């Protein structure tokens, strides 16, 4: 019977036992790595005389009874600093606080650390085989640290769900689906009419219009049908608290690691990043369950120093937020609210403390501004720390890895003496010649660092400009992730993006309301929303490439089918060896079953030979890299680190896992973590998870969980859309294209696949869209048209098509709650982005993927003069403005030419002119926000006035010339006679 309190051996799984002094056996006094006496003696016998975790040599005299800890002389500066809890976060700008060392990959004998563990497993094969049948399950439970074991709550609330799905009422969803089907039928009849009634006089224009319309219909299908099952969800945070936060007991809520990524502090203001960090540190969640990791991918000393200032201000700000329960908990946005801040406040000291806190924040802003001003000009010799040593990141492309722990359980406390959440600065190593993969690479580095230092089971990533607007947001996510009925299948919980600082009319559809409130709700009813890059809470196990717990087993027949034809052995004959050879091979590979990477539950139906073949190719080492500490963390489903872990050892290991060569020959960026291969790594990462059988959840609390900033300037907005579209083109041209990837397992639902196909083909709509917007101008200039004379049937089809489009939009308004203005703005910017950014993305994507040519578009700006939304009226010239500007000019010239032609031809020409002019006005109306942004304010003259003035002036000028009111008409016959009467 196992004794409680004695740790288990990490090699064989049994208790480490007692030494001669009746004390717990300790093999390594440096890190207290639990190894039993039997395994220790076997390691010494086979020549492995160093600890498997920290590589510290064992004592030659084997003085295991000596309790004095021996400190390694090679400990990093950061590790030494961690032992002095009073210095952390106080002298944060001293160079001694920055760890920039290289971790050893091998032990003193040159053997990889993880391979030592595997060898030990092999040596214990006979020992394991003698264990009782039920022992493994008991050991598996016992291996979970006490703080990770969630005791069962037998209260009545334990059986209640933490969330529920609220389906749309039938009176809203049924008419919506009926109209969609009717619209499909009308589309089929419409195309039958269009194809069977060509326009011989304008055959080229007619054929072009048919191709464009078919593509538009295909795009509509891809966008419409993933909205077939929209759902709403409700969470019960009170039940979550009742189940996992019982009074008088430690909180059993799961820990969460926050990731905040930044690159250039001169483009991403440190004050904005500081507000994001402060809002994270002040969330309504147990402080020992929250850790914030800030990735500085530019290795900027400005970011490091601003984070030091932020950690100091957090000691005042966090207790103030929790004492008065203020929202939001980002000080810049809290103090700038134009609301009654005394509402619901009953504590007399609130006003006094709020004024004092506002003064402290203004002083904090001044210090931050001073740091930014100082960083505007880099010294010739580079930046230096306060102790005179050079800043390790002076060369942003060639520097060591750096880690600084500012706050935490061993760091500074707040002004009231309470513990603060951890705050960790991370800058991964960069060297010339190594790929770094931009944001995706930085996020993967944070995954590994956090796994080594805190290893929370859940990860929430935010952009540096997205602050926590709802302090209960983590609890909202936990209602799904910690729900026993739901959470085991959820890979991530995605929150909608909400933005501050956008003009009231949302001229360029910056809020993306239609996408976040319509499309994402529809996906939530299928397999879940797509990952949009920020405001997302991940299950860490899903990032490691594991499948969900309830994943159905793959049958051997389906798994052995040919990857090309999908059949069995008809075209790919089996090469399985004979039974005797199979048994011999199985015996030699049996000990490697513990080294499986992906979910072994999916190969339960394989025989042992097939298992060993799969596992031999997917060992931990080849997948996760050479770090025993990190690999151990991936096996801990409930997260956490061992209590016996030495902080100095963990910091050294954390530095090792962010080295520039760590990911070489591993599955990072290919199968695990954030996926590489596209600048929109978010789409790829979520797509891979859904292909493995996971589902995601869309969480829309009444108070928005997170808020960020969006570019309101036309050129900046187009460049943002260009980047998204370029990422979609890159995915389309990669092996991860949803058109052909992920069919083998059959775990991605078809409607979900349609949604992913839509996310990667929408940029190609720009080609038919540009052609279609050019057709009305050509028709007006040439006098031809793409539609023949309409019959009664054709008129009914056109009318039915327009009515179905309108009714579909109205019914979407009913169940989604978005406004007509939101839908219209979305429609307008679909055209604006389609004829500019999407068009450039298609050509740039093909040049980049096929020819290796990377094209960049430069933007030059002029200073705005308007204080209110001044950036909205900035004029920034960029190449992206050329195509829509050309379309506007061509269509306006076409309208003028059309009226001129009608005036010359007489009354019978006005009928056909109406259809052409309507078509041209459709284009101009959709491009009107672009024209407004292009013209700016023009001394506050509304753009619509300028536009109509030009058009009406042109038309009336033509009419004036046609009428000629001040020129006397001369009779031509009289003139002829007068000429004849002249005697020449």
C-alpha cells in the first residue's frame, strides 16, 4: 500500500521510498527530481551520473542523507535574482535582472536528457510488466500534484451545466431557411434565363457578366449556408463559483496563462500595452491562477523599461480595481469614460481614492512619455542598463533570449500586502540565418516558456492593443472549458472583437459587425467559430496536437486506405510482414509506447505492430524538441509544475526552449502550436484543431469581454485588409488548403469546411468584381447592354431575385440583432476592399508563392488638421487607391456620356439608358465611402455635395449645348437660296 506524502519516481512510477535514515530518498539535491533508489542505482551502474532534469552530477560519495542544497556555479543571473524576492520588480531595470544564457542540451556525458529517460523506461520493462492490473490507473491519479486534483463537488449544483445553448425560435429561423431555399431556386431559374438568352450585339460583355454572376452566386453559397444553424449561448458564472470556489477552501478554478505580443514600441505605444497588462493583472480571478507573459519580439529596451514601470504602478492599481469593482480595469479607458462613475458606489472613500489614483496614473503616464521620448534617438553605442552594462537586445535581429519575472508569488506584493499575478517579460533568441515566423513564432515561444514556468491548462492570447473590458471574461470562458459535459471537446473559446475610437457611422466597416454577430453565431451551431487572432482562450492540450477526449476511434480499414484514391489495398498492396517477424518487431518496440505524440485513443483498434510503427515515427523528442521539462509538462493534462521545482533550473530551461534553433526538426509550426505558412496564422491554427475533431465555442457576454483599437484611416484600413487577404491566398496555395486538406479523418463537418473555404477564396472575388464594376461604364460608352429586352418572365425573375436578397437581409436582422446600417456598411466595404486590397493580395500572393517575389506597398501620410477623429481625414497615398479611383472616374464619365448620347438620339434612347445608369449608380453608391475618404473634408463641404455638383453640372451642360437658347436657329433652305443668288 502506498504511503501518502511520498513522491512517485518519474522513471518507473513507483514511490521513491526511504533512505537509511528513514527519510524520503533524494537523488539530486539541486532540483529534488523524484527518482527511486532502484532507478538511481541502475543509472549509476550504466554510467549516467547526472540528474535527468537539471544535468547536475550526482555526489560521488552518494551522501544522500545530507540535506544541504548545493548551488550550481553556472546559475544564470536571472536565477540568482529569483532567489531574492525583494529585488524582483523593484530594481527591474538592472541588467542583472535579465537572463540571457544558453541552456545545455545534453548531460555531462553528451547524452540527450530525454533519451536518458527513454533508456530508463526500457530498463524497467520487466519491472512494469509485473505490476498489478489496476496499478497504472492508481499511479496515474497519484502523479497529479495535489493542487491540480479537482475534488468532486457532491452538492446539487455539481450536476447543473455551467452553460446552455439557446436555439433561435422557429418563427425566426424557419422563414430564414425557407427564403434561402427560395433564393436558390430563383437563382437557378435566373441563370437558366441568362444563359439561354445571349446578347449577340454585345456577346463579350454578356459572357463576362455571366461568369461574374456565377462566381458571385458561388461566393454567396459559401457565405450563406454556414449560417444555417445560428445559436446563442448563456453562461452561469454563479454556478462556476459555487462548484469550484467553496468558502474556506482553496479555489479549484483552473489556471490561465495570458499572452500579450508586441514588436515595435514606437508603432505600438507602450502606454497602450501597459493598459492591456494592467487590465489582465486586475481581472476578477484568483491571483495565483493568473500569469501574464509579454512577448517583446523586437527586444526593445523601451518595452522592458515600460513593463518595469507598469509592474510598479500595478501595486496600486490592482487593489483599487478589486476594492471598488470598477470596469473596465484599463486605467486609460476607465478615466476617459463619459459616464456617472459614482453610480452604484456606496463606499465613502471612493471619491477620495479615485482622485488619488487618477493623479497617480497621470504621473505614471508622464514617466511613460519620458521613456518614449528618450527612445526616439538611439545612442551610437547602443542602449545601456542602469548598472552600465549593454542592453542585450541592441541588435534586434541578433540577440540572446531574455526572461524577466517582474511580479508573482516570489516577487513584489501590492500596497496592501496581497499577492499579485505573475508578470513575465520574454524576448526569444534571434540569430541570422534562422527563421523566426513573426507572430506565430513568438506565440509558440510563449507556449514553451509558460509550460516550463507555470504550465496553466488554458491560454488566453491578446494583441497588445486589446485590453480586458470585462473582468469576468475568464470566468465566462471557464463556464465552457471547465464544464464536464462540454469542456473535454472544446479547443478554444473565441470572444467577439469590439473596438474603441471608431467614428459613429463606421465608414469603413471597422467593427465587422456582420462577421462577428452573424457569421460567427452561425458557425457556433456547427463546429464552432474560427480563431480570429486575439481574444481567444485555448485548451493547451489542443495546441500540443492532441485530439479531444471523445474522439471516435479510427477503423483500421479507413486508416489504411490509400491517401490518393481512398480505397483499401486495391491500389496499395499491404506490406505487413509475417506474424513471426511482427511479433519480434513488436517485442523490440513495446517499450516505446510511452513516447506517442498524438492521441493514442484514436489508434485503439490498431494491432501492436501498427502502433509501434506509428509511435516510432512520432516520438516526443521529434515533436516537442529537446527539453525534458517541457515534454513532462505536455503530459500533465491539468497543468501545473512540481512543487519541488528549482526556480533557477526552470529559468535555465525556459531560456533553452526559446533559443532560435529549438524548433529545428520538430513539429512546431507544422502540427503543434501556432501553425506557420501564412501571415494569417490564426486561420491555419484553428483549422488544424477543427480537423482533429475539436470544436470551438463562441462566447458573447453582455458586457464585451475585450476591446481594442482599429485603423479608421482609409489607407491603413485597406492595408489591414490586404494583409488578411494575402494570408488567405497563401493558405489557398499551401498544403493546408481546405479544398483538399483534412478529409482523411472525416472530423471536419461539411458546413464548417464550406466556411473555411470561404475564408481562403474570398480574395479571388476581386477579379470578377472589378470586371463587373467596369461593365456599366463600357455599356454607357458603347451604347450596348448585357441584358436583352426583358419579357414578363424575365422581369418577374429579376424582381424575385432582388426581393429574395432584401428579405434574406431583413430576416438576418431579426435573429442577429444587427442594424440595417451595419449590413449596408459591410456591403459597401465588400466592394471597396474587393476592387483594391483583395485584388492586390491575389497578385502579390501568386508572386510570393510561385516566384518568390515579395512586394511591399509604402504609405506616405500628411498631417490631419481636425481634432475630432482627425485620423479619419488623413490623406495617405498608397497604390491600393488606384483601382477604385479609376472605377469611380470611369463610371462617372460613362454616366455623362450616356446622357449625352440619349440627348442626341431622342426619346427612344431614354428607356435603355435607365438600366445602364442604374447599374453605374450601383457602383458609385458602393464606392461612396471610398470617395469620401479620398476627398477628405474639403473645408467641411460634404462629399455628396461635391459629387452631385459634378454630375449635375455635366448633365446640364450637355442639355445646355443641345438646346442652345441664345443662338438663333437658321433655316438651311433659306441659307442655300441666298448663296445661290450671289453673283460670283
